[in-house]
C-alpha cells in the first residue's frame, strides 16, 4: 500500500465517499449478482478500516471494481471533487467507468431505503440537472 493512499484515506471526505461506493456496490451486487459467491470485501481500504465493521459483501467482479474505485477516489486530483460522472478528467478506465455507471444507476435510487436518503436524492437530482444541461448544450 502506498503512503499516499494511506494518507488520503485519513481524509473524512475520502472515507465518506469510499463508504458510499462500498454501499452502492453491495446494493448492486446483491440485486444483480444474487447467484454469485459474495464475500466481505478484501481491499486496501478495508485493511485501513474505512468501511467500519460492516464490510461491503460483494462478488469477485464487484470487489475488483471497488478496489479500483478506492484507488481512484483516494488519488483523485480534483479539489473540490465533482461527481465522477461530471468530471472532465475521467481517470477511470472505460470498462470500469461503464461498470460504475451501471452500479450508480441501479443503486442510486435504491440507496434511499438503505439509509442514504440525502446522498441518493442528491445523486438523482444532480444527475437530472446535469442531463438537462447536457441536452441544452447539445441543442444549442
Ligand atoms: S473521474 Fe474525475 S472526479 Fe472521479 S476520481 Fe477521477 S479525476 Fe476524480
Ligand atoms: Zn457483484
């Protein structure tokens, strides 16, 4: 584990975002990969305790996404950080970006019943606003 990763994971904002990613991936995996073998996440973030005692339970495919997303979030060069979907840097690999997009689309609305009312709602509202702006720009 790099010192930089360890240091960035001590920032409460990074921890909060990483936990949210963990919850979103767990919701997605439970719904979409119900037949897969799912286990508590083993990752550098989990090693540092960023998820608390309740580790996200995911399949190996979703675990790979989460390990990747942990690194991206911790090493994100943007400050303030926008939603990744609105970022002009797009540091995600195209396949991981598409995977995360599916996770967000599935888990965003469902996260409201999992104790993420505000984050879930903000995610939706912000996403809609963004799409409206995109349409306006494209139409201009
Ligand atoms: S996509 Fe943009 S906002 Fe998201 S982690 Fe990468 S650089 Fe940061
Ligand atoms: Zn999965």
